[in-house]
């Protein structure tokens, strides 16, 4: 459908209120052929974008939910932003947009919303919508709390001995001077210099002391931001923070509809990541680093001038020492006895270790709670209560992981991080997150639109994603719709599939892996275009080995950027783009979200199909769960998940209509295994060429 029938808009008005008809009518006038977007903004009319905008607008006014797959190039951001802003202003409802990646957030904030505002300003019928207010929501720990800063400064003599010029004292002074500057944002990333986590923990807004009773927008960056959020028409958030807030109980109370705010409506872009991210935030976690850091904060509060100094600090020191010792013994036991040489260990039986933390943590927690009851100053009382509540959260998380309390619906495991710190973390996560997502998104009496370029299988069937996100569990049906990419892949993308690479081996077959790495490196060297190449890997170990093999063959002729060598993802991407003809070797996070149009990314190489490691506890538990229900884990989970990630990865190549490039698959399983046709069917077109080592020089040429 392109354009709303007249009887449809009138029936919408009758059913859903006076703002329904103008939302639908204005959306149609913006996106139709020769509409305002095309005539006033000189933008290409895309029928796929028009259909998406109309479907989204209909979901908004009907307060229904929608799953929408929009291929690369459809222009989905404008398709939900324009009707969403119109609907928000007319209905007085808050519009929430959640994304997964920073690049998409930046695109929306810096480009798409500027286009929306310009359109609204240039069309008389849309002028009333031009003054929309937008706010980017970030976690409260990123904000400076003026109340806590003032308290830390008051206690400075005890906590920071300024006379000795300590680094802590200098950092606190720098924060004070920065906060005094006119127009200071109070956001940590805007600090002129880096400050330690220990100092920032004393002054950030992530504490009960930062509250409405203690703070105002004048003296607290978080309260200022919250005030702006309250007034905003559009709130932009990332998926991690969204589900962190939902998991913490941020949804409106009682029967009030809304996901984050009363009577809001929400769009989740990059929605293919929603089930995995929600799994993390509906689970639990307790790490050795986090608990030791919390105990160090309590210890600092016992120093002269600290909030705990008046309350027999030696006694508290003894309780802290007991808790620290017990924590160290507990996590070392997990690291050396339970994990041993393994990085992860899944727990199937209760009480798999002795809970030596319970009593020492409980004693310290109770002592702090007793002190808080007699503390008269409100901010100090809140700070002390904050300590006791965080200790309680850790204590209960450890207890749950030991008792496997929510098994068999949850899976529990321990893991140790790589690197010098060797942090041990206990985790628990729901095996099936769909029921929680159904409640959080589709059971809130409001509109939730989930959109991505990859929500369906190769037959455009969205039923699996619907099951994973809980869209099939609610009382009200959730509609789904797909629009393919408008890009000319046949003429703009060459696809080559290797037939001679040995199958990659996950085990100890060192000879096979060395042979495979060498052949992939040789293929890569012979196929390098004049522009940049992105190589998508499935493990950090393979990233490192492939980088070593490439550097040995290329010398200094090409710059090779490798994930895991120290650079942050954003900085590595920035340098790769600036280089123009570099090679970027990335792991899981580079399969999605990276957006590099033009020659800087002219080729994507997929050395291995992105199957999840079946030994990962959560993956293993989900496969067992499917099998127990009579299903086939490989075909119902492993294969479709790998195909979805494969589609995301190859989607990195063509980012705009004028892009041209080459896709190379060196995992010969796509032609040698029966399931390989699922990956071949996921290719943007079927005019791919098969090649072997001996035919590379014949087939491969510079792509012009």
C-alpha cells in the first residue's frame, strides 16, 4: 500500500482520536512520490521507505506493535523519525528511539534529525513540528553530581591530602574548576583530562545521595539532564541502557502504559540484537573486580573526614578486611580449582563451591545499615545506605549463582578474563528471554516498533525472530512487514566463493589450522583492491593469527588494523577510514554497526562462517533446551543465527547506492556442505563465481 485510503484515515480518527488522521495524512504527503521530502529536500523517492513510513505511522496511531525488516538503503531512520516526531507533538506522548551502535546514534543526532527539522521548517503545514526537543540519554554514572562533589570537597582533608600534591587531590581540584566553568555539561567524557575511576566514583550521580531531595538542576548535571529528558519530545537511548533501566524497574507503575515513560511509544532500531542484549540485562552478574572495588570505596569512606570516620573506623576496617579476604579466597578458589585451565565453566549442580563470602559481606552490610539509621545528615545517610545496598546486591548474586536458584530456566557459569587482571565473573542468564521481552515491550499497552535489515530468514519468514523477542506471546497480535534493499547489487557487488580451503577446525588439529590460515592469507593478499578491506573473523585468536600471516606477506605496503591490539573500536574504524586502503581485521562486533561508505571499504572477506561456539554455556544450554522440546538445535538455532550474522556482515560492503565492491567467502563449507545453500541464498544476488587457489589470478581483477 502506498497512500492511505480516505475511509481508512477517517476510521482511524474515529477509533484513535483527533490526531490520528493528521499523522497519517502528513506522513503520506511527506513520503509519496513528488511529496514534500522529494520536492522540498530534493531527496530520492523510495517506495520502500514510503511503505515503511506508512506502516510505522499506522502502528503509532493504533497503539499496536510492528516488526519491520528494511534492507540497507531503504532509509528507515527517516521513515520512523518523521511520523514519530509528528505523532509525539500532536499526541503529547514521549517518543523513545533505541539503537545498538554509536554510529547509528550519531547519524540520527547529527544528520537525520537535522533533515527532519529542515523539512519541518520549509513546509508551512509542518512548521508547528519544527521546534521538537531531543535528548540523548546516557547512564547516570556518566554525570557529575554537584551535591556529591561538594561533599567530597568538604571531606577533602581526610580523603585527599592536598598538601602532598597527591594525584587524587589534583583530580578533585580539576573537577571542581571544570564544574565552575560556564556551560559545563557535567558529563565525564567532556572532562579536559582523564580522572581515575576511584575519584569519579566519589562525585558521579550513581548514588542514592544524588536525589531529588538533595539535588536540583542548578547544582547537579544528572538532575539537569533529567529535567531536559522530562521536557523532550524525543529521547534517544542505546539498547544496553534501555534494558538496564527496564531490568531495574523503570517501567511506569501499575496499569499506566509505557516502556520507559508514562504513555510513551518506542522504536528499537538494529532490533536483531535485542534478544541477546536483553538476555544480559535480565540476568545477574558478580565479578571479583567489582566487589573488591566496592570494598575499597567503603574503606576510603573510613578515612579522616570520610562519612564513616566518626563511627569507630577500626571496627569497620576489620569488617572490610574480613570481607576482602573472604572475597579473594572465594574468587581464587573459582579461578584455580573450578576453572583451572578453562576460560569458562557451566554449573549444573547446586552448592558447587563453599560460600565463604556470605557471612563477612553480611556483617559489613548490617553494620553499615545500622550506622545509616543513626546518621543525621541526609547526604551521608544516603551514601552509607548506598554502600549497604550494593553489598547486599553482590551477596545475593553470589548466593543465587551458588544455589542455581532460577534453574532450569536460567543457566549459570563462571568465566575468567584474559589479560593481566584475570577478573573472575559469576553470571546467570535466562535461557529463553522471550517472556521477559514480551512483558517489557509488547505487554505495556503502547506501540513498540522493532526494525532492522535482518529479521527474517532467506524465505522472508520472521517467525523465528518473533519467537525470540516474545512478539508471539502477547494477547494482541504483532504485525510484521519486509521491504528489500533498493540497491543494484548485481551490478555493484562482485561475489567470489572459494572451493579449495580446508574446513576450519575448532579443535587441536594444529596442522589443519595453520594450513587454513596460510591459504586464507594468500587469498587475501592476491585479492586486495585499491581501496580498503574488512576481514570479518569469529575469534580474537584467529584475528591475531591472520594478521601475523598478512603482515609477513605484505610488509609495510598496507596498514593492518587488528581488533584486540589495543585500539578502541571507534578509533580503529576512524583510522581505517582515514587510511583509505587499509586492512581491518575485526571480530564479532564488526559484523554489525560499522558504516563505511565509499572506497575506504571496497572489499569484505569472510574467512569463516559465523557459527556460535557450542561450548559457550548460554549457547549450550539453549541447544539442550531446544532438544528437550523435541527440536533440532542446529537447524532451529545454530544455523539461522549464523545466517543472520552472515547477512549482517556482508551488509557492511554496500552502504549507499553509488558504492561498488567485492565480497569474498573463503569458507568452502558454503559449497561443500548441504547447509551451505542457506548462506548462498542469503547473498544479495546469485551471480557469484567459484574460485580456487589456481584460478585467482585468472578471475580476480581490480574492481572498477
